[in-house]
C-alpha cells in the first residue's frame, strides 16, 4: 500500500540556517504530495502542495520539489526563523480516480529553531 | 476561511465508559475525517465519511464507531474506552477533488 516516510523525528537548528526536512514516499500511482504544519496547540494546516505541471510550490518562504525518480518531496527554506518551530507532516494523496478522499500522513518531524 | 469545530476540547474518561467526540463543519464539504495523533505515529485515520449517512473504516478503526447524521456533523464514539485510546483526536473536512483537508482544533482525551 501507499506510505510516507519522514526519517527525522526532531530537527534542531539555529535561527538563520537553512532548513531541509526529508520526505520519501511509496505509491502505486503518481500521487499529489503535501506538507502540513502544526504549531503548538493548533490544528494542522496546509503549507504547500505539489503541482501536476512540475512547478515548485512555495509558501511562507518554504518550498518543496517533487522528484518522482527518487520518490521524494523534501521541504526546504533558505533561512530558518524562530516562528518556523512547529510539527511538520508530509502527506500523499493518490490521483482522484483512485482516491477515496484520504490523505496518508508520515510520522511527522518536529522542527525546533534556537536563537 | 474553513471552519471546523470540535467538542469537547478536553475530556477525562474512565476505562469501560462511553465517550462521544463531536465535530461540526460549516464548509459544506462532503468528506469528513477522524484522526488520532500520537508521537511517533503521526496522524492516523480512524473513520471517514463521504456524506450524511455514510461512514467508512479508516486505517485504525478497531474500538471506534462513527456517525454522520448530517452534512455538518460527524461524531466519533468509543463504546468501551480503554487507556490505549488516550490521545489527541482531530476532525477534518474536505472535498474529494480538492485534496486539502481543513482540521479542527483537536480534542485531548485521557482515559484513566
């Protein structure tokens, strides 16, 4: 079955350094990939979503590139901010024809930014 | 902005007791979902629904039931709560052709 793997449970960085959170996936189809972000005591919310035309999605300084050859959708930002501290989930959704409306989430990566 | 609310926000229950978690959405979305969130496991799907009257099993449905009496409301029912069901529960709504899911604020459940 489809699955998403986030290998890092916790990533700790100093403010101003680049961020990269890893996400790899397994899927029978060519899925859509997502990053959701959850700040402390808040609900998860969509950060960005892969496009069908290979454009690179960007939001709030974060971007991610879908690499089908390596089944990866790593999240990157050039310079971390204290406000980026949160729990980040990678998720996948199979194409609509094969999708029951479900998202498959990874285990989550906690990003902690230090001054 | 999408609006999903959950009640109660916090709940303490006893082992063997019945617990009902409620979710309401004003987005007019057809799909609704219940997840539980546990460290190291991420968000795991318990039950979901395509519309009023429908419920479907997710990935971890054992010990849980769901009810969708209307487009707006989706409940998660623990008939006989166990300590292993201590967790944070999130409800979400969405549409099949839009992929994005909108989450509620969560319910913290402690089963003693």
